[in-house]
């Protein structure tokens, strides 16, 4: 199949594109369960030979998928010992209205995400936000997407805030023997964050009112025995802090520290094995595994690279147009593959384009950092979106409704602020 080429892309690439488009149509216009649709897409990619058996099943053993599953158990320990309730009562307060609640939530979450993994931050806050929303008389689905957006945008603001920033900075150092400063993306990132919060406020009516799966199945007895503050509360809080410190200080990877934390939650009986298993949203993990496989196919068949090279060919030697189109393309691609992969794929293309045009690569790379972390329109575009997907009871189209305009707004903010802080010349 690789010998058959249309417009620079082999037949496997076109089959992958057709599979992704069909998946979107199924998710948007049918009532087929999301996890079944993703399994169907995986089957097509395997049967057509796009991916071998190992690649087609790799999503189930993906580090990201395992991490999300383990974090469910860590959060279960925090819930059942009262840590979640304590954080809600002492940090989020009681805002007077829904817009105030959005700001009260997004600002501190974004701040935490500048130095901590946004996955960790969202995993810790999901249940806090659910309980807090119910206390305020607001549907949790009206706040969980803003939670995920805030974590993603906060991570852009420092070099260590999100993996693609570190990848791009590392590749730049390899190519130039120079380093991108720790705070190089801070001003553009903060500007986009503020714009993002204001845009969320302006588009808050696009956030749906949904009922999560657990809301529909919980019985009155479970509704949740209010956990008492005690020794186990302190123990589980210390476990959480240890997990954060071990991963932040690079003593362990985030996955390793999360596995240790989950085991500690069970050993110290912060949650029972039954509570731990019930806390895992298996449907979300199935969707996540499927998205990993689809991302592999998009990378392997050259779809992402062909799209980026096509944009370069169309734009010619016009620096501003190249920046706009590359940022737009990177934002689109990162809706389907990890932002880390998107950063790695687009770096050589963007860097080479800047050098060829005789431009300083820095503004192009800063805009790329923001673009590959600006995935707002699909739940598979970010791990944090998948963490809120089940608890929010969302549909696939809910993210598109608010996420597509958010993508365009942040794209405009990105291009504007980068050109003000790092002029093209």
C-alpha cells in the first residue's frame, strides 16, 4: 500500500484520515457508545494493516493510560479520608455566582499547573470541583471543562510547565547550543491564560448541563457517608504531597510516584480495594487507549508531517503567514495526538522554516509551544480532558461546541502576543 501515493501521502495515510473522519461522524451523529466507536476504529486500523498487532493493542499498556487509571485510585484515597472535602472548604470558598466560581477555580488551578503536572492537578481537583459545584448549586459539568482548560493553559507559562515546552527547548539547545530561558514563554502564556479565562466566561452558556455516570447510579446510602477528618486524612494528604514532590523533583517519573501513592493508599487503608476498583472509570480508559492508537497511526503514516509540509509549501517565505498557518495546523493536529508528540513533529519543520526565511526561530518556537498545548475541541486532545470526561457526563460534541471557538480565540491571542514580545523584525 505504501507504493500508492496521492498528493504526497500514501494509501495508509488516507485510510487513517478516513478512519478518523468516520470516527468523528459516528461520535457526533449516532448514539453508539464512545468506547465502542474507538474500538471499531482500532479494529479498522489493524485489519487494514496500518498498525501491526502490537501497535494496535499498545494503547492498553500505554504509560499515559496506566497513569490515569492509577490516579483514579489515588484520588479515591483522598475522597474517602476527607482530604477532598477539606480542600474544598478551605481553598475554593463560596463565590456569589457562577462567573465568580469560574474565576475562583481557573486562576489557582492554572497557577499550580505552571510548576506541577497538569494531569496531577486535574486528577486531584476533579472530585473537589464536583463536590464544590453541588454545594454551590451548579452542575459539575459547568465547571469541569474550565478546570481542564485552566490546567492546560497554566502549563504553557514556564519551560517546565508542560512536556512539549521541555521537548522544544531541548531540541532548540541541540540545534543551536543555546538555551530557551525558563520564563521565555511566561508573558505570552499568561496573556493567553487571561484571554482563555475571559473567553470561558463569555462562552459559559456553551458549557452543558450533564449528569455524570456515577450521579445516576449512586444510592442514597453511598451519598457518600461524609468522611470524617482524622489521622487517615493526614496520612492520605502526606501520600499526595509525596507523590507530587517525588515526580516534581525527578526522583521518580509521575507514573512511578503515582503507583507508589496508590499502593500506599491501600496499605494504609485510606481506601479499600473495593473502593479503589469502583473509582476507576473503565470507559474513559478504553477511550484513552483508542486515542493513543489513533495517534500512533497518524504519526506512523506521516499524516501529521504531510499536513505540516503542505502548509509550508502554501505559505512560501512570508514569516507572519507561516507562523499563523503552522500554529493553526499544530493546534489541529494536537487534537488527535499527544502535545508532546506534536511538539516533536513540528519543531524541525518550524525551526527549518524560520532559518530558511532568515528569521529568529524564537518567536516561531514560542508560538509553537502555545499551539501544541491548545487542544480544546476534543476530549481526546488532552489527558486532562479525559479525566473530566466521565465525571462531567460529557458528550464528545460538548468539547467541540466551546472548544472550536476557544481554539480560534487562543490562536489569535497567541499570534498577537508573540509578535509583541518577540517581534519578527
